[in-house]
């Protein structure tokens, strides 16, 4: 079993540094949305698993992209 990564440190109220920014909200995609991906290019959403993944048809291939969709943008 491998560790999941470093634990987040909690912000102390007496700290002189600003608290870390909150995580951005997940993007919402719907069926037939036109999207663009930094690696795969232009595509169309075929299937949506809310909060988990989307299946996108990029013409040459169909790719399942997992949340939080860092490189996927709605057009």
C-alpha cells in the first residue's frame, strides 16, 4: 500500500502568513457540450459521471477524463 501523499497542514490563527486558498469548485459539464483539452484538442462530451469523470469524443479517440478536469475547458 502506497501513501496517498503529504498531509495538509492546518492554518494557525496566529500565523503571519495568509491561509491557503480554497480549492476551486469543480467544473460542471453536460451531454453534448463542446470542449477543448490541452493535449487532445476539440471534442464533444458523450457521457457525464457527476463529480467524477466525463467521456469525451475527440474525433480520433474517446477519452475518459477524471475530475477536477485541469486541462478541459468548455467552449
